[in-house]
């Protein structure tokens, strides 16, 4: 699976961004696609995930109510709509495909990663 994340940028606190993740190479029908983020000097952390078949979604407490993950099966795309952004949301955001049965909030559950897109939220 090849993944390409895009949509990052510079935004003021309170603003919005939508990240996109384009998947190619194989079917995702039985997989989970997740978004993670990594701020400078910090560990990579779970943000949100969605099951490719069905509509189950999962969110980190820190983004619940502000971020929405969605998908377009026909286009093999996953999106992360980020609203009410805070400076603490500043990080490189990665999309990934889970190919294990490990807890989906753990980075080690995911074997395929995109290149990351930088989100910077200014105060």
C-alpha cells in the first residue's frame, strides 16, 4: 500500500484544515486507516482511525469533538477535518494503514505509512 498525505499548512488558532490521504496499491477492504501526529521532540500519537468497511470511527480524547475522520471508498481517500485548531495541534500528521491486530491506537499496529504533512497552528 502506498499512502500520500496532503493538506497541511499554517493556520491561526481557531481555524480549520482538511487533510487528505490517498491510498493506492491494494484494496483496503479489511483494514483500518489511521491518522497519527508527531510534534518535535515527542512520540508519535494516535489522532483518529476509521474502518474501511463500515463506518466505525475512533478518536483520541484530545481531538474528540473537533476533528472528524471520513473516507471515500470509491476514490480510496481518507480525510481528517480539523476544526477549532489549537497551537497544541501543531505537528507532522501521518496517515497509515493497520495490518495487524494490535490496538489501533498504537503506531506499531500500522505497517504502511505516508510521508507526513506539516500542520502549524499559530496563537
